[in-house]
C-alpha cells in the first residue's frame, strides 16, 4: 500500500509510466491532490469550482465538458473519475469517458468502497458504490479493484475498468438502487474478490 492519503495520484502516475500512456483526463480536480502527482504528455482536468485555478483544468461541469469542450475523435489513455459523487452522475461520467477512451485504456473510479454508512453522504464518498455494484454485475470481466492507500486511517480503494473491443451503452444499466447494507453483506463479491495487485493490473493491458 501507498503510505499517503495522496496515494491515488501516485498510483495513477505509476500506471501512466509503466504502461507508456501519453494522455490523461481527470474529472474532478478539486485541490489538485491527485492532479499534482501526474506527469503525462497530454494532461487535461475538469472541475466546475471557479476557485480551482490550475493550468490545464477546464472550468466546467463534466456534462458540459463532454457536450461542448471535447471533439468526438479525442481519446485518452487513462481517465480518472472523481467528480460529483452521485450514482447517476457517475454513470454519465463513466459512459461519456468510455466513448473517449483509447483501446487498451483504463478508467479509474474513486469512491467505490465507502468504509462506513456515514461515508455515503455527498460530502464524502457519496453513493457511487451503488453504480459500482451494477457495473460488476453487468461487466464482470472488465472490472477490478485496487486497494492501495488510506483515507482518515481507513483502507481506500479505486475501481478499474479495462477497455476491450466490446461495445457498451448507457442503456446496459437502467436501474441503480442498492443499499449500503447490501453492499456490506456482499463486500467480498464487489470488492475483495476483485482486488488485484499492481503487477496483475499491468498484466491486464496489452502494451
């Protein structure tokens, strides 16, 4: 595990380096905690907070970015989703990101593993875990989990999506309605059994 609460940025930067990726999109830059760790030839961020004045970050909601700020043919090697932590918005962000992900690219999603029920508030992890459950159900061969750091002393995880030639659609997942109690009862299925060590994550990508 990475011994820092900024672990996500280090983890993503290691993926970019080890997989020879050259383009990166971050949805939800906030204070730049992860953004500042990333070294990549093409690096674009999106955040709708006007107080975020960071070079390379587009002042926009994620919906506006995909609708107005990006051409259809622009693709990224790695996309990190950590914007608005509401399950239906995360669904939009995921499918929009998939449309702009290169072959053999990765989508990294934070907030899939809230450690407590109180952590599912919109000021913390939100209810992203509900969408993650549906992703695992629908696309079991495309997903994995990396638990690589801590937040407030508790184990923190990200969900990973590995792109293939399979065509997917936002209509694949229609109903997102899962309780936190269900998530905890099935935590092994949706988190623990999907955890991969770093080297195996690299092995999932054809270099």
